[in-house]
C-alpha cells in the first residue's frame, strides 16, 4: 500500500524512517509522538529494507489486525516495498500537531448538528440554526481508521497531551483532525480522505464549495 504523512492540512507522500537505540543495535522504525516532556513514542518497526535510506513510500503491514494499548502497537512491523498496486487503502502517519495551551482531536466525518435553544436537529451542511440563528452544536462520528500504534505530544507546561497515530485508511474514508489552543489564525479543523492516489485535505468550507460532502 502507499504511505503518506499528514500534518495539519499538509499531506506528503512517504514516511521518514528513524533509527532508535536498542541495546547494542539500532532499530529502524516509523515513529509518532515524542519521548520528551513526559510524552510517549509510538513505534512501527521496519524490517527488510530494500535499498531505501531514510524514507519509505510503499509498505506491507505485518502482524495482528487488532490494536493493543497494553503492547503499544509493538507487535506490528512494516516491510518496505518498491511499489504498490493496491489503491484500496493506504498507510497514514498522522503527525497531528498541538498548539500552545491546547490539544488535538481525531474523529470521523460530521454526524449531525443540533440547536439546543430550539431543540431541533439539522442537516450536517448547516452551521447555524434556521430558527434562532445560533451556532449549531456539531457531533462527529467515531474515528474510523485502523490504528496500528499511537504516541503523544504536548506544547504546554500543563500536562495536556495530544495524540499522533500510525493507521490504515480505506479508499474514500473520511476522517477529521482538529486543534484548539493558540492556532495563530489557521483553521482549527481539517477533513481528509484517500482517493486511491493521494490524500486530500480540506476545510469544511472548501468541501462545501467543491461539493465533496
């Protein structure tokens, strides 16, 4: 399958391979999270390199299909490949950032929108109530991707952590990454999906304009 790294609204082909100390040897792996400031690394070990030095673009996942928090995903490994004919799914490295004073969120697509003032549920295309004009409360589906491993990051003196994942996405499966805290004028929410060739990232307004809902 193809491999992509997603951070904010940026999606790039491939994933960086890091070298981690392991007693007297080094382990090559794709990692998420951090080992600093009380955070935790998520590690997907790389085996059988095929002449690729520091980045992989195609891969095969080896191991169980069930994610285990207790084992932190270490029962999985990844085998680099030179090419891939499978466009039904992709391996994603979600380097979802956090901003000062905040954390991040991973969900599925919009599920429904509700106005608590009028006690009315509206279509997901709406942002404000048709009756009173108040901003609607938006609910999202569960994060739909298959998680292989996860890590944590933070950007605060407070113990507020954000998650990063390595996971598998199916073709046309929509998921969302979001952030709070000081986002410095950037959008606090992006929607992503794999179209069989690349990972598309867009804001909600961009999806509406392009009729991609």
